[in-house]
C-alpha cells in the first residue's frame, strides 16, 4: 500500500459504530507522501470476539488502511465506506476481498441443514461484482501496458549498450589501423575513415549516447495511468527507432574499419574478444 505508518492492533470487546473494526484517525494526520507520515502511529481496534478466516482479516485491514490513505490525501470521499471499499480493491486486494467478504457456515438442527452467510464490507453483491469487473479490466490492461513498456525499456538499454560497445571497438580498431605501415584502402574508404577520425564524428557519437542515457534515466513508469504509460511507450519507441538507425551506421563504420585491417590482425582481434 506504500503507507509507511506504524500500526498498532487493539483487540477490544466493543468497537465504535458497532462494526468489526475501526481505525482511529487523528485530526493532525500528516499528508500522504510527507516525511511526517513516516512511522506515524495509527491504532486499529478489532472486535476480539469475532473469528475470521485469513482472507477476511486482510480485507478488513485493507479497508481500514484505505481510510488512512483517503484521509491523508484529504480526499473528498474519505468518510465514504463505499469509496473506501472500492479503493482497497483498486490497490490490488480485489481477489482477496472476493474470497473474504463472505463466511459461510453450515450446521444441522433436528436433521435440518442450515446455511448461515456472514457478509463483510459495505458493497452489496451487485456493487461488488460491478466494481470487481471494471477494476480488474483496468488493472489487467494497465499491467499489460506496463509490461510492454518495461520490455521496451530493457530492449532500449540493450541496444544502447551494444552501441557503446561497438564505439569502443571502433576506436580501438581505428587506432590499430592508424599504426599500420601500409594498408590497401580504396579512395571511398579513405574518405570515410577521415570522417571517423574527426572530432565532429566523435562528438556526434557521444551526443547519441548522452542523449539516450539522459532520456532513459528520466523515465518513471506510472503505476496506474494507462494513457500516460501509452504516451511514454510511443515516445520511447520513436527514440528506439532512431537509435536503431544510429547503431546501424556505427556498425557499418566498424565493419569498414575492421575490413581495412590485415587478415592476421582481424584474426588476432577475434580471438582476443571470443
């Protein structure tokens, strides 16, 4: 829940409002995200006589802590039990709440079977099913988009790493070629080799590396904003395509330099890098 508070559970004989659990929220509760909220003490009273299965207990805790989030955000729905239930579902507890919102007990009296269903939470069955369907759809869609963006980020890092590796290899082989006493080089190759030795070429390569490293370090993948995730993905994909073109050009330049080296030097270089 990303809620860095200090929680104390108090198992009591009676809870306010005749409920099963109640979180005590002080009027001076710090705002969400502030340093003051870290380790801020929060008390939750829970009915001692009530027995829960683990899913029910987690559901109750998720609900009470959602109250804390809404109050720390100063949200207009902070006193709404319905909104608090829905927030707990949005925060990822919908599956647990689905399994914990009802406790079914079967018993027999005079050979007659009875079923008792105890419900927890403030959403009726129709409200819960509707909220569950919508939230799960959105969360699933968001997760797919986040995974897609994460894969592209990793792919981008990998390509940028190959770009830097090839540039290091290009620099090394250019140096070796410059130390050769003689080498058969065509006029068209010589013109390009002169360009590769220029400061302008070096600066352009460094610019590609710096620009893309800075962009990657600035990316923060949102948790739930699907539109923002898609926008970041599209922008990153555009930059990835540009980097692909830059890499192809650099790789062609590397192939040109290696091709100008004597065969024994190429073999020696291949063995040393294998």
